[in-house]
């Protein structure tokens, strides 16, 4: 048996030796991790010392580092302590991070498209202005492409290319952060109500995602390979449709607030409700 810790959340993993060199999914955080042969403490220590000696021989390395950074590299114990802190941060963040499986990404995309169809005027004008006149037009266009890929991937199952995962991740980050900020601005203009909890929750999620990106926890491995059943897809469409009809037609909410509520639902309660209709499976 090979025993090691997940590099993202730190959870202990035990697998058979024949899986060395292959990627498996961590049951704690859902990320894909490579199964490697565990090195002995002496081997790890000598590896750290070799890295330090190599970099210290480079004059440019010394010039670019301050005294504290050089001291950290000279003392392997400081290096290991820094790694432990990084691992602890990853473990804490992994417990609160959403997992971007195909069903979650599809639900975020479907809610956006449905809301775009329900708001024939205002939302389309806002989106057109952002795409054509904003300095972030290219950035938003790539995110929209990620949305299209998220809609397709739930039905066309294939091994995703790296660029596809980056586009999907960009879309997920944009809708989580953007809707929280924009719907918050709308509420400030129209008058704050208890609904402010939804944009605040989206902003909180975006802060966690940014912190996760900073420690290397958020990358294309965050786009998991969990596949949804047809029943789960149908339930997802029904729940999102009902939620948006209530927001738009019954309570007459601004489209940004409606989408903020849909995002909050998808990132928080969606997975638990979907599990009632069967567990999602991981494709090989």
C-alpha cells in the first residue's frame, strides 16, 4: 500500500502500489492528485538541501531576495514550516470550497441563459455594453465561452482539455464574484433589504476562491470529473426554472438579484438536493 497526504487538503490517502504514476480523486476535496512513491525523510531532506545549494549558487537569486527570504532558504526547518502552514491553509479552505463538477457548472450556465431569455431588454443591453465597450470585453468573452462549454459538457462527455477547464473556471469565478458585487450595487440604489444576504454570500465565496488561488488550491483540478445522471440534470433544470420564475414573475426582482440568488443556491444547497436523486460518479 502507498500512503500519502493530499497536496490540496492534506487528507491521508491509501492506495495500492500498482496505482503509482496515475491520478486519483481525493475523497476529501475532490481534486485529482498524482500517486507518487513516498520518499524517506533523509531523501526529502537531501532534496531540499540540493535545491538550496543550487539556488544559492545563482547570483540573481540572491539579488532578488531580502535577508529574511535568504535566511528561510538557508534553514530547511523554515522551509518545512512554511510548507506546513501552506498545507494547513489548503486544508481549511478545502472544507469550505465549492467543487465545480459538471452539474454545478451546467446549473450556473443554465440559470444565466434562462434569465437572459426572461429579461429580453435590460439584461441584454447590460451584457452588450460590457462586452463591446468595457475594457474587460475580451475577458468577459472568454468567460462566456466557458459558459457555453459548461452547457455542452453535461451532454457531450469527453476528457476535457486544459484550455476548456480554464475557461470553465474563469466563468465560475466571474459569476460568483460579479453577481455578488453587481447585485449589491443594485440593492444600494434600490434600497437594502434582507435579500442583501445573497450577494454578500456570493462575495464571501469569491473571497474564499481568491484565497484558494493564492495558496495554489484553485486550478484546473478544481474542475472535477463527476458526471450527473439524466434525472439529476432534469431536477436541476426544474429547480433553477422554478427559482427564477418566483424571483422574476412573482417577486419582480432585478435580474442581478435573481441571478445572485440562483448562484447562492447552486453553490450551497444544490449538491445536497441533487444527492437525493443519486450520487454523481467520477469518470476515468
